């Protein structure tokens, strides 16, 4: 695959701290950690309230980042980091949880609104628009009588964790496809797929 020369920002959304580490809302953090391990990128730098590292994904230069502000304040750290490295918002790839997608599925989207996601809303406020690529990671809808906020801030069950752990490599492949080819190719390849077992 032909590499893209421009430096890209690939960021996962979540909440900092051990209390949130295994929650559904931290799906984006988990995906970034996987990318860092797989591609040998150390997330050992800290600037503008973000933990990040610089490296390459399939010969594409990237900054992998996790904003260390809480979810609804993710925009400012990422915008400051991107400005420091002269990365336009349109060159961001954002990984985040999504309750409107079934657990074990992902959906790639290039532009649009926040869909009620406070982290995405914060990014849109910081950029002044929503023209960045998102990889939405399904965490499923809350059960009867459960609030959405409680659902995303709760940990996965053991069964759910097995399914989630299977989708993380799919997220990795999707990010590599976005960087090496483009978002349209990735959407055609990954959107609508439901190949993971929930058993």
C-alpha cells in the first residue's frame, strides 16, 4: 500500500485514571494502546495534557495520542498538540466508543455531528467543525432502566470483554487502511461487518 506523507494525528478518547481503565467509555484508549504495542510506538511523551508518541504505521508518519483531560474536555489538548505538530483537524483519525453500534462492530465516518458523544462534541468545538475521520467502536446500548452514562462508565462483563478484545485488531486494520489508502476504502471494507462471535 502506498504511504501518505503528511503527518497524521491518531487519537483515542477516554477518561484518565485506573478507575476508568476497563470501562466501555475507554474503548478509544484501548485501541490506541493496541496500535502502540503492535507498531512499536512508545506513548512516553507528555504535552498539553496529552500522552502521546511519534512513529509510523505501515510507513505513514503518525502521532498516537490519548488526551489526559476528561472525555468532555478532550478537544483542547488534541487541538494544542495538533497545532504544535502543524496537523490540520482534517488529518485527524479519532477512535471512540459508540452506544449506537453493537458490541463487536465498528463504523468509520468521515464528517458529521457528535451523535451525542461529548468527546466528539469537544473536538468539534476545538476545531470549529467536524471534518475529521472517526472510527466508532461499538459498545452496545444500555439495558432496560439503565442510563447511557452509567452504561459507558461501567466495566465490560467477562463475555463482553472477550468480544471487545476481538474487535480491537479490526480497529487496528481499519486505521492502517485509512492511513495507507483512504477513509472511503476503509468504510467499504469495514462498515457493516459483523464477523465476531459474542459467545
